[in-house]
């Protein structure tokens, strides 16, 4: 285990002091019980490495779901001065705008007996393609792809996939300005032509579940979440398109760092000044990938509604599936925050972390103004997930950020080794959870034991005051990539 110098701030905050070229300290958010496992990984060293980046302000932050990633740790948050700071593709990730949408319905868990549940999951498995390189939900031409990259979920709604009511409750209303399709390689565009409406692989999933516990009656009521309500979680991102945008930018920036005299402890943190040709190109391409991911989830949400109608013989009015909220996990955005007592614009990188804005913030949708922005924290396919809201303390401390999930505690290889030849699908079926996956291998990679208990992660962010729990959700059926 690496020997970290660490200082306890309080029960949920730990400081790795500024030293050896770090420009700011690193702050870990975790309970004391979680700390040994976190420190046994390389991820805290990655948080320290991030603190070396030019123009970083305040601190390199790590959420309690922290684990090793490419460049930044997954669960990492850092903000940079727009004039003196850098943009780093490793601080956003390969799956640009990987994110989560929560939907809720008029149905209750009692409406889904075992047979109806199996029919529904089978229909979802057919209508929402999964797996590496998955395609087939729809294909667009090159001109139409350009519109997708510029308009995001708005393009999908205008093309008949969902309604404007969905856009009102998506982060950034499902579209960011400044997307530049011309900043994207031909290979990226080629990969994007046939993957809209697909789940992908890895930890991506579509889950049918229900509200098992209400933890904040008022906020849950505002969100339309009653105990027993049937819900849907969609977790996916920008697919091969976003991967290629990231890969191309990392190659460009790795070559360019000498030009800007940037020296770092880890080449995976390749970066360039925000206002440089390479920086501007990546930002334009990243924004195109952000919009691609918003469109992708919007089409999957539409096809989820179709599955409810076809499998359960229900009209849209009868199932009533509506979007509660959608958050982004892997993203860099220019936002206004208070730094050293004054408000200023900074470029916030969130890598496996999500926005958590408080009640009254101008970017919180009108229906949530009095409770705060919904925060969606998925767990694993055998236990539970959580809905929370953002807080003022998150704005003060973490650039309005919180954790994004349970966080892995095993690599995929370790998970497969642990699972051995177990029939994980049958095990979960015995617990009433219907699972469909591209292969037994992909299901074994995502065994519940591969993840931290998300209840502990939620306890840590609540204890730190950067999010407040609203409801717990439990799975009924899961589609894995």
C-alpha cells in the first residue's frame, strides 16, 4: 500500500498536503471506514498528480466513489482558471458525457409480477442494443449527424423521440453551445453514424426498479417518487464517438505539451492551455460528444417507453413514464463559482462525478427550485441506488459536485475471477431480479461484489453535507452491456 501523508479534517474529509510540486492540496471525501480501501489503490496518487496541473484552483478533489482511472481518478473534480489553466481529456474521460437518466411511471411494483417483468426486460433488451460496438437502434447520415452534434437531445425530440418536457429536466437542457463538428475526426464521425440509441458495454446498464424507501418526503413528492413507484435508470454515454474524440485529443496534446513547457508526473494527464489551438479544438469536439450522448440517452428513453407499451400492452397515458432528471458524469464546463471569496468563472472537470446544485440556483429546473437539483447515484445490479439533491455546501466546497455511483472495488478481470463459473444471472433471478446481458462474461464483470456498497458512499456525501438523500431504489430487471 502506498505510504500517504494524510491529515484528518473531519469525519468525512481528508487532506493530502501540498508538496513535491503540487500547486494545491488534494482533498478526499470518505468515511474513516472507507479510507483503508481507498488508500490501497493508486487513485489517491492520481488525485495528487492532478494537483500539479497549471492553473488549478483551490484543491484537487476526490469523491468517496474514487477509484483508479485514466489520468484523473474516477471520482475526481478539479477547476481551472480560464486564463492560466489547462484542459485535460483525462479529466473528462474516454466516455464523454457518460451520464444517468432517471424516469418514473404511474405503475407500482405490484403491477409487475414475474411474467410481466420478464416480458418487459426482454422487450427492452430487443429495443435498446447493448454490448461492445452495439448498433442498430437507428442510423443517421453524415449531414444528420452534424445536426445531432450541434443540437443534442433537442435534435432527438424534434425528430420524434420524446417531448420538450424531457428537455426541461436534463442537465444543460440536453444541449451545450459551442459544439464544433469540424473539430472531430472522420473516424469519430464514422463511429457515430450507427450508435445513437445504444447502451454500449462495461458498466452501462438500463434498470427497471422501484422506490423502496422515501428518505425526504417533500423532495420525493416534488420529484413524483412515491414508495413502490416503478422507475427506470439509463446509464450510458457518447459511445465510440466520444471515445474517439478523447483518443484523438490525447494524441494531439501529448505531442503539444513540450511546446507549452508543461511537465507533469503522469503522461495520462496530457493537457494544453484552455485558450490554445489544441485546447479550443478539444473543447469543440468534447461539446459535440456531450451533445451526442444527450441525444443517445433521449432515443433510449423513447425506446424504453415503447417497450413498456409493447410488453405490457399499455398506452403512454397508462404507464406515464416521465423523466425525473438526467445528470452528466464525464464533462468539463465553464461555470461561475466562489474562489477565495470572489465569484469567478472556472473550467470545472468532473470525471466520474456529477453536478449537485442547491435549491435556488438559477440552473436548477423550475420544478426543483425549492428542493435542489436531483442527484442520481446508481449502485450495483443486486442491491440499490439512491436519489439525492444538491446543497449549498457543495457549491461552497466542491464546485457544486458530488459522487456519481458506488465506485468499483474490483477490476473487471478480478470480478470475472471472483465469479468463476457461477451463473450470476440465475443467482439474481432467484432474488427476483431479471438480468439480460450481451454475454455471461459481461454479467460476471459486473457482479454486485465488484462494487462498493453505495449506501456507504451516500453516507459519506451526506455526512460531508454535499448531498442530501431523498429516496432509495431497488432493481427488478437489468440490461447489461
